[in-house]
């Protein structure tokens, strides 16, 4: 029945003939006899010789009532040779692609594309020149290379968020580093450190020292390991596996990535290209025969060097050797096509990043709770006159004398930093101006679409989860390092590097299989919006609680009505949801996924918490 309704609605709505003002006001509402279609402010991705390419979100609201249906379109448009400096009329619009929920048939979508193209062309719409300016300037994300560490033997990267912060583990003589996803401990009053990884304990006198396997761990270490494994089992997560060769330990207190080869780099030719692909590494490393340079991709960004040891420098996807576009789909290297300008994989990834995930929030029952580490402390939000709270796991923004909290993709408002909070019908006015250098940048991708006396329709696009469109491709993370909050609690901010983030069209962003499958003893992170973690002793072990979803494109944070006061809508399910749940943080603390969404305010971070156990190499995945 729903399929019939949507088919009829899309056909009839788009046949309506609206009347527009000279200057188009966005969102653009198209009213028909059977319902209303709304086209939101388009994003112009490129402008060349009078031709615009862009994308935008759309909403279809049945006249008969019920929840609106959201989707996304990509389009091309032409503009006249002479036009105003501020307002540009559109001569012709062609909707090249569209995505809607699976309930909308392929035939309906095809008809929708044609009819919407005709309607928008006939309407003589305009766009602001500022949209083209933004396209030409590109999103100001950082592309500077992180520290790229190269090893010619199996190795594991232990990433610490700055200098280590030690906190006591309750009921033991041990203390642990709270600002790392690894279990890194020591006896209080001593300097020898113990690290759990690859199903073994390692020890070293200093972080940058020589780490060796502990053949006879103490009873205390064994107990910590037992508690961690029990927690993993409770959460339904697979136990770590022991690799054939124990990996070297590489520690970094700054953003870094590890390129680990099993011996000197070995390569295979890639069919139909002049590229060679490295075969003895978990990373994607290529040799371009023509230029004799090495290329690697990290969080969607490309880097090149004249030798594996570096130095590495950024190269735009548009400047890659042409043969990268010729990497065969279905090959073991095809996952990188999503980061290569002009490929179908890259275009699909961008469109996926545009489709909003939406929900209806009940005004009466939706709740929000904010906890601070002391009294609220605020700092400026770059690009705006707003401020954000630094000493909380929540995203709290201050605009004038009003406060907003972005909690699990829902905007709440209050006249006090401490609440009480009510569902907001709007987001802060300056949200769109937030710059990537701010740790709350991802909130600009959380929207309020419309409201009724009982519900507010909200949604977010992939940027909220750290997946950003950067020119003709997507990347992961802003590239900025955000200094965390250290107090009684530790609150981390989003990360870009350190976990070999890779994109799959089937499962979104995920962590390298090898990173987890072989070396890591279990991860602290929540599978999806889990409550903030408190360690063995609540005043010390709080790791922040900015929960993470790496499965950007098809996990709805409101799935099955998990968040109180919300109900899922007809949101696009771009790919089958097959991403297994995350491994747990390697300790005993209560990290189980709640049966209902009951977390204090949380915000997603770039620190990964999910991993595929068998993410396929072909079809856009990763290999083991």
C-alpha cells in the first residue's frame, strides 16, 4: 500500500505547476493535489564553463497524512553567460540521480527524476552566487598528512590522545591510561607499563621503549584480561585472535597512521593499469610505474612519496594518475574507487552522504540530560559568535541567552546550560557557519525539517557521523586535532587518523580488519550511542561517552524507536545493515548496549567503535 501511495504521490506532486517569486526561496515547496514535495537548499559541488553539478535533500509529504518521505537528488544545471553577481538564474536543470527508501520502486524514481527536471527548469529557479563560490573554494577541511609510521614487520599502533593520563583502577593496586582505547596499565608507584594486545601482555619501561611479550603475567593482569573477555562475550563480540607473528608495538601520542608491511613491500600489477598494488600490508599502498611514486589513502585522503618511509605529501583526488580510475571493480583494490575523482563509486558515495536519516520526535516524551565535570565552561565556536561547553560529553551550544543541546541527532533548547531541555523547533541560527576547526562542526549536519503540535521532524546527514564531501569525493573526519577535556572525567573529541578508516558502499566507514582482527584486545567504544562509560571507579574512568557509529550510511540512531520519544520514519536504507557490533573497551566496566536509548547527551566522534569481522575486499571492502 505504501509503495502505491508513494508512487502516486511522486507522480502527481511533481506534475503540479507552482508559482515562484523572482528570487527562489529555499527550501522550495512544490504543492500538488496529492501532497507536497520540498527541495532543500542545494549544494553546488562544481562549476565549470556555465555548468553546475550539485546535490540536495528532498522531502515528500502525502496529503493524506503520515510521515514524510526523505531522499536525495544529484543534478546538473546550466546558467546564462551573463548573470547577476549575487543571484543567478538557472536555464536548465537535469536530475541525474535520486535515492529514496526501498519502498519506492525504480520506475517511480525514474519518473520522479524526469518530472522534477522538467518542473525545476520550467520554474526558472535561481541560486545565490555564494553557492558557486563555496564550490570553487571547497570545504575547508585539513589535508595535512598525519605522522605516517612505517614498519617492515607486523606491528600495531597504540594511539594515546596526548600525553597519558593515569587513573586508579578501583579495588586494585593498578592504574590505567584513560585516554587510549587500549588497556595500558601499571602498578601504582612504578614505571613499568603493561599493554594488552594480540591476546598477549606486553611490557616496557617507557612508551617509546622496546616492548616485549610477558610470558608469565601476574594474577592481577590475568584478572583484568578475564574481565575484559567476559565483557566481550556478554556483548556478543568475538574474542581476539592470536596472530602467527606477534606484532611490534608502536606508540604515538599524536595523530598518526601506521603502514605495516610483512617484510619489504611486495607488489602485484593491477590489470588494465600501470599501477602496482602492495600485497603484504593491511593498508592500500600503490606504486605508479609512470611517476615511480608511492600512493596511499588515509581516511579518504591521498598521499604520495618517493619511498615508503616518506616524507608523504597530500595529493588531491583530481591530481591522481589517470590509471586510478581504471582500477577494476570487483578487484581486491576497488575499495579505493570511492576516493578517486569521477568514478561511479565516488559519485554514489557523495549521494549517499546527502540522504538524510530522519525521525519523528515526540515533544511530550523526548528527554535530554546533560552532565558537566564541574560548573559549565564555554569556549568560542569558530566562525560564529556562539560558544560550546567544553567540560561535558554532550554538545551544548550557547547563542545569546539561549542554550541548545544536540543529543543523538535531536536539537533541544533551554534557557539554562543545565536544563531543563525541551525539543527545539529550530537549530541555532549560526549553525551553518560553524567551521571545521571547531570540535562541534558535525552539528551543522543535524537539521529540523518541520513540526506539528505533537512531533518535530529531525534528521542528520553523514557529516554528523564524520563522513564529509570534499570536492568530488568523500573523506572521513575534518583533519583537525581537537584537544580533549581533562578533569575528573576525560572527554575526547572527534578523531580523523589512527584507525585506518575505510569506506564500503555496503557498510559505510569501518576500521581496518587487521587492526582489530589480529592485534587489538577489544575496544572501549559503544556499538551505537551507548551511555557514557564510567570505569572501575566512576570519578576516574569516564572516557567521554561520545558514541560512535562507523556504519555511516545505514544505521539510524533511532532504530526501532530506541530513543525515548522518537519513532523511525521512512528513511532511506542505502545498504543492508550488516555491520557487526563493536568490540568492547578492554576492561570490566559496564559497556553493554542498552535495550533502550537512555544515554545522557552524547555526540559522535571519529574514534571508531565498530568493525566488520569479514568486510569483503572486493565490492568496496577491506581485505584481511
